[in-house]
């Protein structure tokens, strides 16, 4: 029998979470009941995690611990404790290691049976539209092509975020209603949860002074960090995606070039919301400043990956300061 440990990595949160739930449901079906924990490596000691796995309850026959941020498990003593537990582990205790990264420490990886490892790669953006259409159809709803494009523009590129946003429409409309681009604007743009994309939108408002944009951005960052899916890597990836698209916007409008709606759609700016957003953002940052900002995002990403999550809020806040107040320039002192 394979060791009761799993390793699920990669940025595709939706499919990854579904696999975790499949295992938990299987354990519940097998044992009748399950004591389930969701823990984070940045907040939990490995000794306490092993203690939960080893403690047997008189009333609940099985235990499952889902440990996120598994990429932070690098210390020799941490990995040795897990290895020691596995030598005597019963099938009534299961450890599921989860990470947004592609891989974790090699010594930790070796502890996991090959059949219990899986990397959940990001779905290609060209396939996300099909995912949205199929999800609406599966739930008995119709959706207009422009509405699909708008949802993709307003939502992070993973199926977990898309599923959450699509479910909003099922609560608001009857099944004989075709969801339109106007509906998306009303439901998502005005009532959406904060994300890297709403953060970018707040940062890119040319009508506000830089200090006001910074204050708004820091407030949104706080809200994101309080949500369950608050991975700094995903926040940085979302911001990087926005600034790469802004670079593209600048390049296709270089020299005062004009593109009509059809031409903009072929370049990936499919919804009116996106065109308005990037037209505004282009008045805030130049093409060259976008390159500097992308370098700052990459540097912050590297810092957080190397130092862990202890200083992530400070590092992300400093990044926003550099983007908004310095247009991507690095700074050591707040003004």
C-alpha cells in the first residue's frame, strides 16, 4: 500500500482543489467520518502537524491534514520528521502537501509515491473561454460570446476564480436568461471580490493623484491578503500579466496608430471594459515604465520565494509604492 502522503503543486488552483476534495471524499467514504484540517506551513510547526496525524480520536476514525505552502518545508529536521512519521503511518492518517509552485524540496518530493504526485499546470488562456462556455452549459445557462470575453478580462486565469465568478450569475438569473456583456459588467465589475486585476485597475486611474491611488491600492491589497487564496505568487503573477498587456497596448498604438474594435479583439482586448482600462492605464505608465515595473515585480517575486512569507506584506506594499510613486523605480526610503 502506498504511503498516505500526497503532493499537489502548480498554479491551476481549481483542478488542484478538486483533487484534494476527491481524496477527502474517498477517505470519508472509506472510514465513515473524517477529521479534516487546513494548515499553512508559514503558520504551523511540523511537530504540531505530525502530532495531529498521530493522535487517534475515540469518535472520528480518520484524519486528513492539508498543508499549503509546502515549498517552505526545506529544513532537514522538518523533512526527517515527516519521513519518520511515514515509517509507522497508518492509512487512517493522510497528509496532503499543496504548493502554488511547480516543485518543492527534492528530499520532500522523494517521500511521496509517484502515483501520489501531480503538477497542475495553468490552463492555456485560449482554452479558458471553452471552459467558461462549458461550465455555463453544464449548469443549464446560455452565455453570449462577448460575455465570455468580459468574464475572462475581469477574472484571474484559473478555474477556481472562474468558477466562483460564474456561480454569481446562477444566483442572479433564471435559466432561460442568456448572460450578456452588460450582465457581466453589472455583476462582476461592480460586485467582484478584490484580486490582482482589481488592484491594477485601482492603481491605473489617471483621475486620482498618485498618493490617492497608493492608498486605494494598499487597502485592496489588505483585502486580498485576508482571503483564503492570498498567495503572493498569484498576486504578482496577476500584476505581471496586466503590465505585459499594457506593454502590448502601447506597442500596438505606437506612433498614434488607431485600431478599431475588431483589430483590438484580434490582439486580445476583447471587451469594452478591458479597452477602457488599458487606455486609462496607458496615460499613467509609458512603455518604458512598464518594463521597469515588470522588473520590479520579478525582483519582488524572487525575494518572497527566497525569504518565505514572513515579510510578504511589507514586500508587496513596497512594490506598490514603487509602481505608483516611482513608476517602477527601486527605492530604499519612503517619501
